[in-house]
């Protein structure tokens, strides 16, 4: 699974990566994966799985998925 | 400035900033804390690392990246204009305005079009205005477009939006090759965009019409051209689609200078109560998370608080990227800074009142100049469904928006029919004298 941590979310990753390749075994809840990575759910505004926006609490992922996460976005 | 034949404003310094502060010791101490926080806070780190170009990807994913003259909210070639491409091909340095620790300014260099770095790299607004909104994915051309705009002091948002307007007129046959000196102004034509910018700057041919902005140009072109103008009070919308962040639409509509995305907070900041942004807004009275497309009375209150806070920031000289909730300097620290610098003993409510005073004075100025509540509107296109992206099929509901505007007038104590601020509110803000100005 390819994971993109958009905006300032990469600072929560231990290695501050914006793009990660994660090996998954079967279908998993995205919230569980993020908890293992210590990405705070409270900082997520938008979840896109394979280009489709879904609610974090409803998000399940599987091998091969492309997941993009973005934090709250202000103006600029 | 040009219309007033004003060439420059000179400022003579009268001493070191720190020496002028009422409590220089406290101010220095807060300054040290802030300088430490700027390196640790995720938002200020992100502004330093990516700058505003980092917004392209998220707004596209959320369906809020203005595309095809605001007909859509997602651009199918977005990867070509995202931060990752920008950083890889153009970025040479991260710089700042004077003494700023955030350093969100981008510097760029590249040889292909011989763009000198002195003009800086494009901000998010310029990337979207010349890029997705004109359906242009050639990042070389977008970066190049930034240069003549800065050289000739053309606003990149209005310039990009006016070109997108002209492209839509061209698409519908309202203007043709004979009007453009043979330039094919189709959406997506990067070379045409660059040629038109030069014509605008030098007021050559169709550039002389477009140099007045899209509203004026539509009057000259005629026909259905007016329906392709995406502006408020003559100022083109900046690169945030209100269909996805509706209270930004309230700001576009009511701002005294026309569509401006920095007159309040963005709805997307307060959808998650555990986010850094939301926590940063709590001291201001924003205590309930709301969906980004919510236009309830509570959202209007969020907008009103944000408008007063943002107006205070401008009145006091804070950059929008300094204080919370948009950025990292906590609201309580902003208050300490103000008190230490001025010697005042004020509270947060007083700072919000400073902001409200400024918007009321600007309102009175506009009323004197002939503006009416009918000018506090959004372009019709924003009420129509977005054609692509996450928000495809969604527009703002007319009745709901009008209701929210009415709620906002009530909060401000402005008359719904006339737009005039109540004398009582002006008195409470210590500017009752200003109401007489409306008579002249």
C-alpha cells in the first residue's frame, strides 16, 4: 500500500516521510495502520483511497491501494 | 496606487523596534519562545518546508482546487503542478520577509526560459490561477508567468483569473483570433497565457481590455461574457472554491475589497476537534467542530470571530501565517506581544474589537463610495454544481447562503436593507463619529 502524508502530516512520522510503502497482510482498518505509525487521527481532514474520498472511520485498506491523507488546510 | 499617481510610500525609521517597545524585556522573552516554537510546530515547519505551494495536492483531493475557470474543483494533470514537481525542478532556496523565522518564500531558478530568481517562485495562488484554473499543466510556463507579473506589479490572481475568463470567452466564440492578434486562447495553451500577460502589461491589443480586469472586459466584450466573470466588487476570486469551504464564500461576498480569502478562517481548519488548528482557535470562542460545507448559524459565528481576528492581525501588522489558528503563535502569546509592545492592558475581546472596528470603518468608506448590500454577493457559478472532483455535482444553495448572509449582518448589527452599521454598535466600538462620513 502506498501512503502519502500531505501537508504537515509527515512531521508525525518517525522518519518524517511524505511517501511510504507499507506492506499489508489482507484488509485492514486505516485507523489501525495510522495508530501503528503514530499519525494522530485528530490531525486528519481528508482521506482519499484510490482517488475516492472516504471518512476515516469507514476506511479499510488492502495491498495495492494508494492512500492520500491531508490535514486541515488554511488559506494562503 | 497607479490610479492615484502614487509612485511609492517612504518610511523613515525612528529607532530600533525593540527600543520602542513599552516592555522590551517581556517582548524579547516572548520573541525567544516564538523563535523556538517556529521550528517545532507542524504548521510553521510545513510553511517553511513547502510554502504555500504545498496546498495544491490537498485542495485538489478535496475538490477545492479552482479548475477550468471555477467550473471544476480538481485538475486531471495536477501532478504536474504539485509541490513535489516544483521542489524537484525549480526550488533553489527558502527565503523570508524581513526578520521572519517561518521563511515561506520560495526562490527558484531555471534555464529553459531564463527566469531570474529575483522575482521569487510562484505561491499557491499563482500556481492555481495560471495553472489549474487555465487548465495549464506546464509548470515551466506557470513559473515564468510569475515573473512579468512581479516585474510589472500585476496581481497574479486577478491576472490568471482574467486570462481564464478570456479563455472561456474564446471557447464560446465571443472573441476570436482577429481579436487576439492571432493568439489561440484555448484553455490549456501555456504559450498563449504568457503572450497575453505581456499584452496586458503593455496594454497592447486585447491586453488593453483585459488590463482593466474581467468585470470591465466583460462589458466591452458583451453578450454572455458577464456570466464567465468570477468576481466580487470587481475583484476576481482567489484560489479557494467556496463550494467546499462555504464560509470562505461569506468572506468573498462581504469583504470590503472584493473576493479575499484572508478575511477570516477557512472551514477546513475546524472539522476535527482534536486538530492543532481547532485547539488553536478555542481561546477565541470556537468550541464546536463543524463540517466544511455547513452554513448554519454556528458556522456564521465561526466566520464572524475569524473575520474580527484576521482584521485585528492586519490592523496590528501580524502576518496571516504567524498567529494561531492558521499558524503557530498561540492566541494568548499574541495578546502578550500586544501588551508588551504597547503598554496596554487589554484582553482578547479587545483585540477582536479592534478588528471589528476596522471592518466597520472600511464598510462606512464603501457606503460613502456608493456600495450597497447588493454588492455583497457571490458569482452565479458558485451556486452551480462543480463539474469534477470530490465535490462534483455540488454547489452552494442560494437560499441557504442568503440566510447565512442575513445572520452575518445581524451579528455585525448592520441593516439588512441598507447595509449601514447601527449607530449603537459604532458607539460601542468608539467610532460613532464615523457614521457622519456616510452622509458625504
